[in-house]
């Protein structure tokens, strides 16, 4: 198995969507970065790094950020999204889509502007072996 975003991202987005639905969250989950969005939102981003043949020949390791977005003054809202994302992975193999996926680090709290709207964003970086 080698890194394939077209397999890993939808599986991760589905796991997060299922967790958000179960928690009664109003957050919209996107499996790839959209052109525009409204908070609260969770976006499976693009890989920040892919390391080939890490665990064995043909087993790649990817750092895949999941973006948590809320209102500019919504630190608690973004923190709640981070908690939801971290707890979303009850099956580390995402239904067989990957060998393992787990949230490894929270980082990059910052203000972003999406389609003229100021938002607060933080990342949960997942390590995915595939």
C-alpha cells in the first residue's frame, strides 16, 4: 500500500463526519479544501509531507492536516472542534483504507480570511501509514 490521498482523505472525512453527527455538532466536514465555507467547519487538508518507504518498502507515511475553523473570537469553538477530530478515530485503519491513522499534533492557531470573512483556524495533524 502506498500513499493515496483519494483513498485516505474520504475515509478520514467520513470518520470525522460520523463523529460530528453522533456528537450533534453543526460543523460541516469537507474531504478537501473548498473555495469558500462557513464556520464551524472541519477540512481535510493537503499533505504537509509524505515520506516514501518509511516502515518498509512501499509503506509511506503522510502528515495530513485537518483544519478546524470557527469564528474569529471563537477559541472555545475551535478547541471543541479539535477535541471532536481527535476523538473521531475509533478505527485506526479507517475501515481498511489505511494501515493506521492517528492524530499526532495540534498546531498553527492563526487568523485566516476565507472569501472576505475572518476566521480562527487550528490544525490537527494526522500521521497516516499506507
